[in-house]
């Protein structure tokens, strides 16, 4: 009896403990299930948002592809039928076709860049470029587009900007083009400015516009792939430009930030380390088809199964003084190389039968390192023979390529020298000796004032130069044009040469 009296309360306590433990376990289980459900709901929302973004992206890509394709197709039919206003119509058609092809090329490049960034396989080049000329060319690309919208497009460069820097020109060009294109697209009135600074090998680029601006809530979102701002979405492209731009800037070791006020404008600021080369590179002439390189004739062998590509390159290279031989396949190319001993081979990668890399290996074995081999292909540069420690080609150029870039590659591979192009402008003539002697102190002072940026003093000196006589007045007028445009670099060049450039 005593034992039962003692053990009964213990049993009741155990039963209560079991009930409490069961409720606690049930609570924990229920909480875990709720958390799992919430996580699944968040994942579902993210997946649906991603699908919606990709659906919008595919719709945008379809429009971005069809528009330039329609222009290419239409003008190609006009040229084929010979309709229109003759040569001038053909020139305009060529411009439209080229611009449309460039648009398609940039779109494809953007898609590939996103894939390479996400996979971590994007590689950077390290080339020397003419820094001011590089920026001038980029701005010149957008001048017609800005003029059509009635926008002022300015390039603001300090006179202390270095002549040469080292960078990946393709990627830097892509960054600046993306930002300038957006600035013009989203600006209806006012101006767009590309401003550059350089100090201690740190280059700072500012792209400033007076456009519609960016809402604070959109600043971070527009940097994501396939996303676009909510304001004026009908003007946006496929939603890749800013995402690629930010990724490229990061990969190049720089940073990018945005300052924007809705309805007032935006300022994109990019900072990159651009080192100066130890020695300036060899010059190339202006892109005129009548200028030949110096020295003996060089023989180029072009191996490509596409006859249109062969003829296009022949038409571009022969006017520059090259002897161009062509072959439509690997076997024919190897035989022709054995007969002619070319200086450089332009070789397509993807060909029926013997592929480009196999042809390159045999060319290298038979002709040694003196034969320069340039691979031309629409495939990625890392699509070559991975198992081989020695890559048989000297350089890889991705299709479609700019002809001037290809000419730079060929010139660098062959170590060509080009004549300096003399200007034939009626304005570019030296001052008469007596006038030059009297003008020299003014020119020297203008050159000094340009270096310190004293604009009012420059204006006074130009007026003093104009008072010397008609010849000096003509030079002074040219200087005023550069000063009004705040092109101090060109003004300094005129002062240094006495108007001969």
C-alpha cells in the first residue's frame, strides 16, 4: 500500500512531462514546417520573378534582333535589284547595313559576356592605346545620334591627359559605349558629357546627362541582368548594358557609382587603373585606303571556306599594299603556303574537313615561328586545343571584327612601319618666314597658357596674334574655333607647330 502511494505521484509527473514534451516537439515540428513553407514560397516568388524577367528579355531580344535584320534585308534587296539613286544610295545603304550589323554584333557580344562573367571565364587583354584619340573616336560614334535628338555632345579632356595608356581597349570601349548610349537614349533635351581625369595612373570617367534620371528604388535593380528601370521602360533595350558594364568595371579592377535625380539627370562615375607604357608604340597612319606600309611587299595567306569572307578581306587588304592569296580549305592552304612562303596567315577556325587549329599546328611545324598565324573565328578564343601546352597561333581575333583593328593586328605581328600622313587642308600651311618670326612669341605664350588653362589670357594672345597680319589672322581664327570648343589639346598643337597641323 505504501509503495503504491509513493509511485502514483511519480507516474502522474511522468505523464505530465510526456505531455509537455510532446507539445514542445509538436511546436518545433510545426515551426520547422512553417519555415520550410516560407522558404519554398520565397523560392517560388524568386523563380517567378526570374521567369518574368527572362520573358521580358526574350521579347526585347526579339525586337532588338528583328529591327536591324529588317534593315539589312531590305537594303540588301535594294542593292541586289539595283534600284535607288545610284552610288550615293549604295553608300547610304552600306552605312545602314554596317550600323545594323554592329548592333547585332553588340547584342551577341553582350549575351556572351554575361555568360562569361557568370562562369568566371572572361579574360582581359593588355594593349597600348592612344588615350585622347580613343575617347574622341567613341564620342564621334554618337555625334549623329545626339544631333538627331538636338542634344549637345561634349568631350571634356584636360590638356594633361597622357597620350598613351595600357588597358583592354575592347572592354573599356564597351563600358563607355554602354554608358553614353544610355545617356543619349534617356535624354530628350540639354547635353551629354564624357569627362575624363587622370592622376597617378588612376583614370576617372564621368558620363553626365540632363535626362530623365533614375528613381532611387531603381538604382540597384537596373544593375541586374534583364532588369530595367520603371521610368520610360519603352525606351529601354534588353536590360543587359548596365549589368555588363558593372561586371566589366569590377573585373578590370575598378568601381562604378551612380548619382541621379529624377527629372534632372544622371552622372555615372567609373574609376579604373590605367598604367602608362614604358615606351610609346609604333604609329599607324590615318585610316585611308591609299596609304601603304614601308619596306618590301608582304604576302598574306587567307584560309577560309566562306568565299564572301575571302573576297571582303582581299578587298580591304590589297589596297593597303599587301599581296593576298586565298584558299578555301586546309589542304589547299597548306599546299599554297609551301609554294609561296607567306609572311602571315589569316586562318578561319571552323572549316569542313581539316579544322583551323589542325591547319595551324601543321603550319607551325613546317614553317616555324617566323610565320605569323592569326586565327579568325566567331568561336570563343578559349575554344582552341586545350590539351596542348603550345598554342600554334600567335593571336586570336573574334568575328565580326573591325577592319582597323585587324589592320592593327597584322601591322603589329609583322612589325610594319607606316609613313606619316601629311595634311592637305588649305588651312594647314606654314606661316611666311617674316610673319612666323613675329608670331613666335605669341605662339609660345599661347602654348604656355594652355598648359595652365588661363582662358582669358589665351583669348588676349590670340587677338594679339591676329593683329600681325592676314596670315596670322587666319591662324588666330582657327585657334578661336578650338578655344570656343575648349579643345585645348588641338589649340596647343597649333601653337607648337605654327599652324602646320
